[in-house]
């Protein structure tokens, strides 16, 4: 078979399998199959050099970020593969708008970062920070749940839906870290205590801003008897210079 015909055949097969970039839809021809084309991969801001020893956000210098210095979060450690900024923020926000399939794209990166962290997750369960019932109904799915399912799959861990969100989280954007903590206080309740008692829990959410939500959920998990709580998000807000 001529090379050109061979390539055509391969192209057809790839197209049959939906072998395209998750973000821009460009056809992909490299192997092993990446989820993103090179340009989209490059457009995502990786959480690289300096990261907070506690929450894992990008920091200006090594050590602990200013937010964790002010008040340590209730989760033991946090990490996120991406920095919530520019195109990366845009891509993650698409996950909330009818693009539940993007959970796989980000979850793969989250699972990889968790592996690199070397946390002890031998008997761990994966869970997530839930949306309020009303928001979930409007959106039709919960992006954190989709991420958690995929992260659990990649790490070969069980996923358990243990929280209910009993209140309404007001928009957090304009609030100070302290106000954010107050804003989320008491709105999450663990309804599946057995699932977390005596276990390490890998808590999943899409974005970490101040970490107030993750911290509140972690403190609920610990009150329900969780041993350690690790927090992973697709992206986190960097420390401000
Ligand atoms: Zn692309
Ligand atoms: Zn921190």
C-alpha cells in the first residue's frame, strides 16, 4: 500500500474514534494519543516551579503561601496541576458549560499530579465538593463530581458521594479570605460518615481560590472521622505578588 493511502486509512480510523483535541477539535496524528493538540497544551499554564508546601498554589518564592500563613487549611495537603489564569481559566470554565467531557482532560492531569505528590492513598476514597441541588439541576451535572469520577478511575480508587450542600454559597469573588470562610461555614454536611471514617480522603474540586471551600469540607470530613484529607483541584489561583 502506498504511504499516502496508508495515511488516509489511518486518518479515517482516527476520525472514527473521535481522535481530536478535546479543547479545539483539531485532528491529532501523534502517538501515544494525547488529549490535547500541541497549541492547546501549551496554552495551559502549568503549576510549576514554586508551589505552597501546604495548599500547592503557585507562589512567588519557596515555602508557604500568604493565605496558608494567615490560617492553615483543614486539609493536610493540596495540589493542582494548573494555574487559574488566562486561557487556562477559560478552558476550565468551559467544563461548567455543557462540556462535562472535559472532566477527563483535566482529571488526567490531576491524577498525574497526585501521583507525583506521593501522598499515601493506599486505602483512600475519592469524593468531591458538591454543587447545591438547585445549581446541579440547572446545569444537569456537577463538574466536581465528573472530575472526581475520572480522577478515581485514573488512580484506581473508589469514589463516594458523601456530602450534601445544604446552603447557598454566595458569589465568592468579592470577598476577603475571612469572609469566604464565613460564607461557606456549615453549608456542607457529610451524610455518608461510614465511607470516610478512619480513611484517607482525596477531596476533588474544579478550582481552588482561597481554599476556604476545600478547608470547610475537609474539616467536615475530619469531624466525620476521616484520618487525612488531601485536596486536589484542576487549577488554583496563584499567590498575589
Ligand atoms: Zn487544540
Ligand atoms: Zn498555601
